[in-house]
C-alpha cells in the first residue's frame, strides 16, 4: 500500500511516498532556511508564499524518486495542524485538489502524531507503550504512546518551545538562524558550569517552560556590560570565550530539564522505552544525556536519523497508513487548524 504524505506545517515543504507505513520510497524536503535566516526567525507570510511556489515541484519529485504515479497511490495523507495557518492551507488545498481530481482517498494527519510515529520509520523501532518526547522549534511535549491513535499527553510547554529558546538566544548572541545547530557546536568549546542559568522544573508537573532562560541570558549579558537592551549584538570576535560559555551553560539548562522530566515520567509511569523527535533531538548533548539517563534506568532510547527528527512528510505518510487501515478518511471540507491537540 502506497501513501503520499504532504507536510507544509511550518517552513519546510515536504512530500514523501511510504509503503505499508514503514518503508520510505522517497522523502523530499525543501527547506526555507535561507529565506528566514536574515530575520532571525520564521516569517509566516513568506513561508506560505514559498510553499505555494514549491509544492508542485516537491510532490512531483517525491513521486518520481519513488517511481510511482498518482493512480498507484492508495491515499494522500496531509498534515492539517497544528502549525502556521497560511502554511498548512497550502498543503491542505493541494492535497484536496489532487484527491478530488484523481479520486484518491484523503487522510488528515496531526503533525504531532507524525512526530510520534516517526520512531517506526527506522529499525529498531519501539514497542508500545513508549514515552515520546517531541522537541522542536514549535513544540515541546511529552506523550505516552499506548498504541496507534492512542496518545496521552503528559505535559507540554507553557510558553516557548525548546527550539524557540535556542533560536532566540542565538539571535541575542548575534549568531544566526536556526540557532540550535550553532549553539550546539559552540557549546562543545564552552564550560557548561560557567554560568548558573535557571532550570524551570515546575515541580509535580510534566509541563515545560523555556521563556525564562532567554531573559536570564539577556540579564546576564546586561550585567556583564555586553548589552544594554535586546536589540544590541554581542561582538562575537572579541567575546568568543564568553559566547562559548554562555552557549554551553544555556544548553546545559535546557537539556537538564528535558532529561530530568523524561526521567521522572519513566519512573512515575513505569515505562521502559523513550522515543525522541523534533529538530532539537539532533542536539548532541541531549542525545548523549538521555541515553546515559536511560542506561541507568534500564530503559531503551529510540532516536531516528536527523532527517526524520526534523519536519518531514514521511512521518505524515506513516501515520496516514494507520488511519487508512481504520478507514479514517477526510472529506473535502477538511480545513487546516493552527491549534490542534492530539
Ligand atoms: O522539527 P524542526 O525542524 O521544525 C519545527 O520547529 O517544527 O525543528 C527546528 C528547531 C529549531 O528551533 C532549531 O534551532 C532546532 O530545531 N535545532 C536544534 C538543533 N538542530 C536543530 N536545537 C538544538 N540542537 C541542535 N543540534
Ligand atoms: Zn514538527
């Protein structure tokens, strides 16, 4: 069974053909990083416009690489939320048009379910139940995946997502966008104990909060006389040691919270498997620390390759397969939703 997945939820235009929910025949991602980089974050209007320009080429490429044509498809699975509404609208409109004109069944997939099920696109994959920690620029959420379609949300961020914190701190430090990979790299040269940034553990809750850490970094820079307000830029050339230490200390704070919360969830819920997804799961320190923690608890960790951790349409096609099995189809009245809980 061949399913075409489409994801345009944020700033990547992606299409993929997946066989039987697990075998990726193609997974094309057109990134918009170059467009948004000069603004230090995603500009929603520019994102939607770029999706319109790219969607046809990306879907065509996905079908060609998979050596598949539209009549071979069992269904088209499209991400209908959560995400940027203008961006989602492009993917949904495109999928509905192709579904209607070629009489191919349409399936609506929640982006977060896609991230959770990305764990099944590589071997070994987890057995249910497992904890799923989704950490990206738009989300930081912890779920128990009990089975296909059965997800219990334990917690989510109350303000910024972890990736958003990386991007904002990177902007403060004048380092560029996206901030995650840059800070990850600089942190290797820095001392994680140099600055004691706060950790928002939110006791007795599985929720997260990452907005305070950005303010803590800003206040630190002001106290060091490096910056008067958030619009100033630190001079990277003269302050490289300081910047490396800030990067390492900031990263230690974010990673500590993510790891400790996951550890607490393992204990409280008596679960022995953890799957990670979202762009921040590419982080070298998070990957290392979560594995170390899991080893001490006798738990298994599943982290897909980076291309499957970041936004991609293969995860949407994989999730779509299970909706297909359950005959859970969408109609042409399908509308995108910026806010869409699982
Ligand atoms: O999942 P993703 O590609 O898109 C969504 O946000 O949905 O995640 C992008 C986020 C950005 O905030 C980026 O800074 C962060 O993932 N990121 C990282 C790393 N690579 C990407 N954060 C920390 N360390 C990394 N190595
Ligand atoms: Zn995502």
